[in-house]
């Protein structure tokens, strides 16, 4: 699939709000929906591309990664084969609209019943969210974390069917297993979810004693989550198939793990770059020196030229954070903070006064240029 501009696909500017993006997607979806363009492969491909664009731009974390790194920045959110319909997390959000317009057939075929609609298909389980907090250096180097989630899982006694062992679900007599019933109103035929089986297309005559016919039981499960090196705050990791189990043996949803990174007492992150402030004394800044500065890769010796001013930035190339996609490594920036002497004793104060008296304009060129500019300003 070509790497197109998601904003251009939806026809919105990069400054578009969440509501504007949603409205643009709905409009485009109505145009390219395959049920409105039967047999048109181009329309189906366009519908998938705009859905991929909406999946990224409607998620603040994915949108931030896309704005900074393009398609490569969100590749980790999808599988090795790129965007698939199982990655689309908004099926329920639009299913009612598409059912009213097109009968819902496409959503059933794409999402495996993820919207909980009928046609006798077992609905896909809901997705789950888990939030974990990690240290700054774990985000830099990568880590593995164990999390616990409580979720509905398929009942092992009945295999998720809800029927007692030795029996099987019966076809719903009301809808004949379709999950929908149709009623005619004048020239129109309206399909509605079956009120008896609630869209499942089947009935449980002999419920499983373990799950009482639900096909699912609540279980607490421990999962290991691999956190890739270079991940940023707010990123979302998908653990396929670890969401809620589907009803009556339907496929499980996905688990989305949201990463929160603790602030570091020394380092501040700016994309893949790292910034830290290093205080040095006034004499060392004036005379020049060599100092040891910390980086995420270990200590580095940095030469400070004589006359360095407070706020001066020094760049250490390649000493920042490796991009989460592994393409390049950021830089480390050292901001020098010159400390003004404080708590002076009598001898130190006297020496400093002698030094101040000995200083002339040559030792404070920035102050002289500032005072000259102020004088010109007031003369005007």
C-alpha cells in the first residue's frame, strides 16, 4: 500500500480537530463504502486506506508519532503486514450508521462481527486497555514488564459455546440463525437485531453449569509485555488476542497497553534528543575547563571554552535516544548554567570587589553592546 498523506486522504488540514477528522472520515466512508460500490475494487481499497488514516489521526498518541515521523512512526501499531481490519478500533462507533445506510453486511465481513451485529456470526470480544508506568531509562533501553488483567475468557468447560458439555446451541427459531429479523414498512424492508437471540443467531437450551450459558468466565491473567527501546510517553502497544473473549466462542479482542514514562531528575527528553543542565562555577566558566557530563550512554568528557556564558548549549552527536523504529539516534544537548557566587565571606567579597574594579568593557562585551542599544533606543 502506498505511503500516502493521511491528512490528504481525509481532506483535512494538519491542524484539524478530532471532530473535523471524524466528520471527514464519515463523509469519505459514505462515498467509498463497498456496499455502495458493489464489485468496485478501487472503492474497497480507498475505504480501507481512509479507515487506516482515521485509525491513526483519531488517536492522539498515533497522530503525534505520525506528525513527527510519518508512516514509519506508526508502523509499530500495526502488524508486519501493515494495517488490517483487526487494527481498526472504531467499528462500534460507526456500525449503526453503516447498518442504517447499507445493512451492515460489510462490517460483519470485515470485523468478524466486532460490532456485535447479527447474521449468525459470533461477535468479536471487546478491546481492553491497560496503563503502565516505566522509568525514563527503561524507555531508552527497552524493557519487559509483567502486567495483570482481569477479563472474560472462554469457558474451558464448554469451549466458549455456553452449552453444557454433550449438548450444542440450537438455531434461533425467531430469526433462523441470521441474528436479524426483517420487517416491512411500505416500500422499505428494515433489518433489526433479533429480540430473542440478541443477534447471536442461536439459543442455549442446556446452559453450561460453569459459565451459566455465558460462554465466558472472569479470570485474572498475567501477561509479559515487551517495551521497545526508544518508546515515547503516551505510546500504545497492541497485544493481539488478549482482550475480552468473544461471546459464544467468538474471537478475542486486543489489549492496548498505554505507556507512561516517569520524569528523570537529570534528563529531559525532546523527541529522540536528550537535554540536561550542568552547573559550573563562575571562575571555571571564565577560565575554561573540562567537565564530565552524564548521558544515557554513560559519562562523556566535555571541554568548556573560556568565557562560556550561562545558557550556552553544547551538542553531543549520537548520544541521545535511538529512534523506536531503529533508524537513527538523537543527540545529547548540554546546557551550561553558570552559578553566581553566594554566601561570600569577607575575604572572598574583598577579592571579588577588587576583580570587579579591575574589569573593563573588554571583559563584559555583551553588557556593553546592550547598554549601547539602550542608549540608542532612548535617544530616538
